[in-house]
């Protein structure tokens, strides 16, 4: 069995994954809940497969950690484990994305066997191309990458003026883009509704994040 390093922000899930995969016979060489510790462990245990949570809530996210690891060992297998419902939310803001990886959603893993199978597949190929399946269909397939970028900026509380400056467009064009986005998201244009809050809720929904 290949040496496996697990990097997961949720400590409870981290422990569960490590224990469950060990029961499947996998060689768990290290576990970590943050990027700094993960990179130190990577140099120490020299894993062949790394399971990475994308949202680490740390200075570096899982994608950035994967890039650092790949520069050290180009052949290490990468399995992204994430709560993002639409993978574009995970990757579109990144300039550098690993060329080969496996992408699994936490909510799709009904049991550890699916993750175990992904590890075995990655071990056979050592570099696994990004897998797509029927489960990879986006919830709002009509959304463009620009729409998602717009949603991301709105969710950060940016004004139309600031968003227009970031996107290098006229403020009126930004207003029109938001109007089109509201229609795609089926959000009422009623002035009584807080449209920016509703856009933010949709953004978090597609990002797989809980809204309190």
C-alpha cells in the first residue's frame, strides 16, 4: 500500500478518515489539520498520495499546498477532498492549478470505500487526471465563470464601484451584469428584497458552506 498523508481542516473528520482508511489496510504515514504542519510532514514522511482538503482555513489553501508539494515531488498523487458543490468555485480564482489530480466531494462519500478506491486508482497511475462524472454537474450550469467571479465579489461585501474596478469594467456594466445574474439565480428584482444577501447565500450554497 502507498504511503498516504491526510490534510483536513476538520479534526473530527481527519481522525475518522485516518482510522477508517487504516482499517482498509492503507498506510497512513501522517495526518495534519493545517498547511504549515502538512508541508513539514510531507518532507519527513515522503508520502506517495496526499489527500487534501481545499478549504484549510489557513495561510495556504489545499491547492497552494498541492503546488508546493508537486514542486518537491512531481509524481506525488493528489486527491482533493472538498465541500465545494461546483468545482469552478474551488479553482477559478487560482493562477496555478495542479495538472493531474482526483477531485472528490465530501457530501458524495457515503462510505470510506469510495475514498479508498480513489487512493488505489491514484497509486496505480501515480498521476490521475481530473475525473468527471454525472456527480460533477454544476447546480447552476448556466452560470458563466464571470458570473461566479461576480458572486464571489458580492459575497465579500464589495460595492459595485469596487467590483467594476476589479473587473476593469464600467460601473453601469457591473450593474447590468448583476441584474442578469439575479435572473439566472431566480432572485426577485423587488427592491424590498436584499438582493446582495440572497446572491451571497447562493454563493455559499454552491460553495458547499453552511449558512448560519
